[in-house]
C-alpha cells in the first residue's frame, strides 16, 4: 500500500495524508510488527512543543529490522562492506548473520551492566561493527549516541557528558585514505573528564597496540567469543528514546536531537522505499558515515526495515585515486547511489579521466543529500555518472526531521536541477514572511516552515527542552521552523535557498547565499565557493565570496571580473560580489559542512577570535584565509 508508483498516485496519497493524516499514517504503521497496537495515532502541540505518535504502541525496532525478515529472507544480503584499502577482502552479512551478531553483542552489553534507557556512546569508523553496535543498543532498549569518529577528544567528551553515557563502544584505530587514526587514544583523552563512563568495549580494526585500562576496557572479540546469539528484544514504547544525535547549534554548544522509536521507524522505511523506489534485490549505497543522521536513517534503519541490501564503505572517494567511487559502483553493481554535493564537486574537479574507465551501467537512481546541489554539479552528476538515464533525487531534510521531507520520487516526479521539488505525503510545508504571515501562491519566496507533525519529527533536545522550543517552535507560532529560506516556483516546486542566517540583505533585497554560490560555481574555473555577508556602509550588507579555482595561473583580477559577470548574468547586478578572495580550501567540518561563522568573522575583519577550529577537516586553511583577506 505504502509504495507509490505513479505521479497520479502521489497526488492521491498526498491529498489523503493532508485530509486524514492519522488514518494515512495508521495504515502505513500497520505494515510493521507490533507486540501491542497503539491506543491513539497522534497527540501534538507545537507551542509546548509536545508530539507523540502511535501512543502506547509496544514493539522493538530491531525485530522489524531483522527478525521479521529471517523466515523468508534470512539468507538475503544485508550488507557488503568494502575496506579503505581496495586490496582488503570484502565482508558480507546476510540478515541471519547480522541478526546473530546483533544478539551476541546485545548480550555483551547486558553482561557489562547496560539496561533499558541507558545512554551508550558509539565512536567508531565505518565498519560493520558500528552498525551492529547501534542495533544491539536498540535491541536492549539502550539509547545510542553515535559520535562521528573524527571529532576531537574535547568534542567527544562534551557529547558524553551532555547525555551522561554509561558505556563507550570504540575501536583501536581507523583507516581513512592514507591516514591511520588513533581512535582509542582520543577516547582515553575524552574519558579523563567523563566520570559517568564505567565500561569501554574496543573492537580491534587496525591491530595497533592500545592501552587497555583493567576493569574498564574490554576487547570486542574476547567478549563476543562466548556470547549467545539468542537475545529477546526489549519491549519498547513508541515514544521511548531510540537515539540522541548531536548537531551544531547557533550558540556553539551542540544540540542533542532526540528521536523516538515508533514514528522514526514508520517514517524512515516509508521515505526510503518511496524516494529511492527501491526494488527487492537491488544494491543501495549511501556514502555517508553512520555518525551523521544520513547514516542512521539511510544506512541502518531505513534500508533494514525495508529488507534492502546495502553497501558499506570505510574509505574516502579520492583514495587511492578519485575513481574509487566509480570502481566500487562497477565492482559491486550498485543500483542506487546516494551521496553529497561536496563529494560530487570534488570528483568533478578531479577530471573525467577518473570516470571514463568505468561503465556505471548498473546505476538506476542517483541521490544527493546534505546541502542544496548547485546546477553545474547536478548537470555533471546527471551527464557523466547517470549517463542522462538515472533520475536524481535531490533530497531535503535535517537531523531534526529524522528522514527526507522534500524530494523527487525516483522516476516518478519530474526533476529540475537545484530543486528538491515536492513534499512527501504527510509533509505540509508553507512559506512565511518575517512576521510569520503565510505567503500563498506560486512564484514566491520566504522562510520554510511545516504546519503539521510527521512521525519522525524531533521530540526534544536532550536535557534541555526549552532549547528545542526556542530553536524550532518559538520563531513562528504553531509552526515548525526549519531555519531555511525557500522558493516555490511557478510549478509549486520547492528550492532551498540556504539557511535564513545565510541570507544577505543587500540594499533591502534578500539574497540567499546558496543562490549566489550556485551562480559563481557556474564559472568554468571555479570548483567551489562560499558566500557570506559583511557590513557595508551604503548597502547595509555587502557580498564577500571565497572561491576555490582549478586554474591557479589565471590572473586574479580577470577571474574576479568574469565571476562578477557570471553572477550578474544569472541573478542580476544586485547579487554581484563586492569582494572575491581566491582560496585553496574552505573551513569545513568533517561532514563537509562549511563553517560560515569563521568566514563571516574574516569578512568582517574580526580576525582575533575564531573559536574552536580543532574539529575542522583542515584547521590550517583558516590561517591562509585570514592572511589573504581583501
């Protein structure tokens, strides 16, 4: 029932989801295994905010991810894992094998005192054990808090302290490109200030000799040797916590976004099957890390709930050369590829010589996630990777939304470069002005809000509900505010224009940074750009652009003139950058997010206090940008 196959069916389902939302979601939830059905579908109040779905429903998400597939599809492939080093053998897990490993590790956690509602921190590289650890936590009702294994010891400690974690699951080290990363060392340093942690379980990935603290640290393999592969799943309430995932906050202190079991389960499966139009037997590859929400929803829970087969990858797209992704697509016969614009642009800049040796004829659907994809990168992805025959699903969603909210449905929705297109059934977006008045009709622009809850909406920020209210529900009365600006075009398609705090007010005109960046990136010599506002005596705000170029020998003045001409051509004179600084790199988090706060400070001339830059992918780039300030 829940699978949409035509655009007519989409419109029919969408209307039903708006007219009768509770009946719509109840019918979808009926497809899952429940120990006890819910008493009521939904309770909600956005001003509190309080949202509850499938109230008093009892179940366990891992029974829906694993157990219910065993009888018919136990021998079906759940995961193929490819290591950082392409010469290292692949590892595969059937649903039956994954179920056994999850149960064994769940029993290890119980042996070490973990019980329902305990918070458990997972700090691991992209190895199957990270997925097994997440599912084992869910099996026993513990709350997992996965921290990307690139964050510093201080960042890790802050996240452990905020959620009062009892256990940490980690590895000795990690391989990432040419780097050997000392994961356990980072954990040891973090735990010097984390009194709540009583046990650490360490998976041996690299064979590095690490310090093991007696009575606290235990080896994964040793603990698993005698663990039973039978572990009954803990009965959970629909609104019990499933996981906490930390996301950047405007104050600098990360917010612990909370997702609960029932609504998240229903929405991730529904969105996975419909957006990607997944067919049984296909191989799905989401290139994200499990440390981010994309990894939670579309590497772990969504695909497993749908009984899908997925590819897991430990390494990076540019090692041992920038053809790695395409080599893997051919080697594993990947059917659906879901990756980030940052990766697409990096591979585009590497040149077609790394693409042409590969057939890529197994691909059926391409996806984009993480930020609005610029038109040039979209066109490159479409032409050279999809061979103009694979629909691109340009997905918009957030850590806080739990799953994809606005996106084409592959091969069903007609796509437009740069547009997330239409909301999924059950999602009711609207555009508002600064005062919160709804902007009706098409061909309009405003702030993107959502008027009605969907099952995987954020429930709270861990330990600080008021912060959740202020961040998402206080700006506009009775609306969830996404923080994004958005355009709705003549066809009713949605295009995200960037964060509202990334909107520059030039002479009274609101200009989205993403729009200017898209125009700059159309220049043949530009690989990537980032645009921020800075105080301007006449205009109020001027536009400052940081630009990475492929041609280092080009005259900077000529380049600047050409870029300005490009922007004027695509947007108009009002959007032309006042300052253009050529840089070799941008300050990015390890997930690929540009730290605009730093770029704003440089543009404003405030070079003294950059804040904590230790978690950046390349902290040295900040000094270069400061020195080159115009």
